[in-house]
């Protein structure tokens, strides 16, 4: 009669990790029995006999075989949970490390931003002060005109327009005198001409630029 083996009873196929783990649990328990018997100073013959009995009783008991497989399933679940917990912990630790680095870089960026803003405000204040000093220097270095210079500027600017209007009035009076002769009619026309001339804003004549050529 061919001898049966626990391995063949537990491992259903070549791709049966639960069966392989169940057989490992069986072998572990068998080894524990052997160690216990040796610690009790049993002879090797007696130890071999009892281990053989354990092998045969396991094969004859369907519940024993199922118990090893159930223990294997439980162990796989525990290993999976531990592995999952380890993976979650490792992932969490990695994320926390990266988050700490990001927070550190964020704090450094905020520090740099405040430093740059401070420097920018300082430069703005410096530029404003420099522009103010330049303006003051320009005002101080600009010669102030006295009354004679102001009057001269008026003569060269505004008075030239008034003079031109007076010339027009005199010329107009001469034309009217030729047309109307003397008398009340002439004085009335002359008065109306003066009133019209004086009511018109004087035209400021700007001196021509000598650098601009005629016809250009």
C-alpha cells in the first residue's frame, strides 16, 4: 500500500499558497512535538513513533487538515493587514516628510518675499528722496525774474498782440476816413471797430525760430 503524505493532502496544486502555508504550519507543529519529546528525554525511537502517529492521525482527520488550512488563511490575513499597515505607515511617514519640506520651503519663500518687499520699499523711498532733491536743486538754480524782466517778457509776448490790434484799428480808421469822410458816421464806425478789436483776445506772436528755414 502506497504511503500517503500530509503534503499531498494539504497542497491541492502547484499554485496553492494557502496549502503550502498550511503544510508549513503542520511541519512547525510536528517539529515542536519532537522538541518537546526530546526535552522529556524520550528515545529517538519513541520520538519517531509518536511523530509517525501524529502524521497518520492528521491524515485520517479531515478536521485537522482543514484546521491547518484555516490557520493558513488567518495567517495570510494577518500578514496582509500587517503589510498594509506597514505600507500605510511608510506612505504616511513619506508624505509627512515631504509636507515638512514643503512647509520649510514655504516659510523660506515668505521670508524672502518680506525681505524683497522691504528692500523694494527702501529703494522707493530712496528714489523719492533723490527726485525731491533734484527738484529742489532745479528750483534753487533757476534765476528769479525781477519786475523789469517780467515786463520785458510781457512786451515780447502779450504786448505784441495788442500792438498788432492797435495797428489794425488805425489802419481801419484810415480806410473808414476815406470811405465815410469826417463826421458822426465816421466816429460811430471807428467806435464800433475799437470795441470789436478790444473785445477780441490779443494774439500772442511767437518769435520765429531762426533755425527753421522758410518753405520747410
